C-alpha cells in the first residue's frame, strides 16, 4: 500500500507544481487554496469512480479494454484521441518550460546568451532520446531523479518557510478582471491533479482489494494537495502574488525571484535544481507513455528505422508548438485540461452509468448516485469553459 500511495502521489507531483504560483498569483492565497481543495475533491471523486469501473469490469483489464467493453469502438476512439491530445499538450508544455530553464542556466552558469529556439531543440534531443531507450532505462533514471526532487522540495520549503510574510502571502494581485484570473487558474490547477492513468495498474497490483485501493487513492491524492499548499505558501508568501502575476507565466522569472530570496547560495542552487528535476521527471514519464502509445498505434517495428519514425511522430508536433510558443508553459498546461476532462470525468461517468444499468453486483460503488455524476460532469464543463475563455 505504501508503494501504491507513492505511485499515485508521484504521478501527480511534477512540472505542473511549478506552474501553480504563476497560474494562481492573481487570485491571492486564500482563493487559491480554496480552488486547490475543490479540484482535489473532484480528482478524488473521479478516481474512486474509475476504481468502481475497473472493479466491475474485472481485475486485469486496462483502460482501453474497459472503455471498449462499456462504450464500444466509438468510446475507445474518443479515449485514444483524448489520451494522445493530453500527452502531446503536456510534452509541448514541458519542452517550453525546460528550454526556458535551459536558457536561464546557460546565462547564469556560463554567461552564454542561448537562443530560445536552439534551447528547445537541445532539450528535445538531450532528454527525448530516453523515450527510445525503453521503460527499463527510464524507470531506473526516473526513480533516482524523483527521489532527489522530493528531497529538494522538502529542503526548499523548510528553508524558505521562515521568510514567509503573512501579509505578503495574503495580498493578491490587482487585476482588471477577477473572472479572467479565475478562468486562467482553473484548468492549470486541474491538470496538476492528473494521476488517474495509474489506477488500472494499481487495481491489478493490489488484486482488486477495494478497501485498500480506496485508501491508496484518497491518501495518495492528498499528498500532492499538502505539497501544493506548502509550495504556494513559500512562493506567494515570499515573492508575493502581485510580483509573480507580473511575470506573465515566465518560469525562469519565478525561479530567479526565489533564488534572490534564498539566504544561502546552496539553497539558491537547490531551488534551481528542484525546478530542473520537476520538469525532467515529468517530461520523461509523459514522453515514454507517448512514445509507447504511438508505437502501438502505428505498429512500428522494433528496428532502428521503426524507432526513429516513432520518435519523430512523438516529438515533431510538440516541438513545433514549443518553437512557436516559447513562453507557453502555463498556457499549454491549461490546454491539457480539456482532454484530461474527457478522460477522467466524461468517459468514466458514461462508463459508470452504463455498468450500473446492466450490473448491480459490485464489491465497490461510489456514493452520490446520478446526482453526484451530474455534479461532477458540470464541473468538467466549467473547466473546459474556463480554458476556452482563456484561449478565445
């Protein structure tokens, strides 16, 4: 159970955490925390709904197979398209964020003015190559990086916490439109709680034990919530919401501002390394999933030519997006919320309604009934509307 809880928490915590202060600075600390709690509740409910679906369908099936059983080929097509869109969007977001940090590092460490487009290509080639190496290499590499990242997060929070000013933390940015501030924050916060892709695997791992799985999902999803609250406290409470809001989504600007506050040089370096690792670990996990998905979709051969073709399909679309949206880290993360809503809200609701109609025997059923599913679907529509509001 401890390992399973770590998987849930580890799947959620990543580069999206870096975007939270940038996305919520205009709201102020209290509204931002309220939004975090609401989105956490939505994610926890949908994870339990997906648990119910998995247990009803039978232990051992993956999400694609379960979708086919309950919603047919059309459901599988929607699920596959949403999954592909989500991974492409996340890859593009991590490329923009990673390349911007690479530009900052080249300037501060080597006094080299690196062109952003060159940085995007370098980041893609350097870390994108791991996707072709296979899951065994990425798994070993990611375990080490993620462990170091968590240790650095704890270190940074502990050393920045004494610098937190309650008055600074509670001061929100003055904006022309409160509605715009909320609409911009909602999709990014929602994307930061996306851990649902690991549920089918955990159901198999824990042999379909509903009681244990329910605890795993609730505890595992609560850990990111606690981490995000602490992260917002030390960022909004030191740099301040008005100043962060002025960064206009620039990740290097946030990292540099936190480094200025750090009293000791090694804490400053820890902040920089934490940001780097948060991006790289998320990038490796997402691109490995995308590479494998495209490989299955295209039925690519395991030869060098086959892997190269798959690699190009995996990275060229997000690379083009990153080249034309150099400061699009937060914006593209927000766009990822749309396919994520389809994957973890709309499709699970449709599958649960279908299963309950034809099967009344289940070892686990989420409370709330049709009213709960209607409410969660309404939240999904609000999240999509928020992102469309921002985009248009």
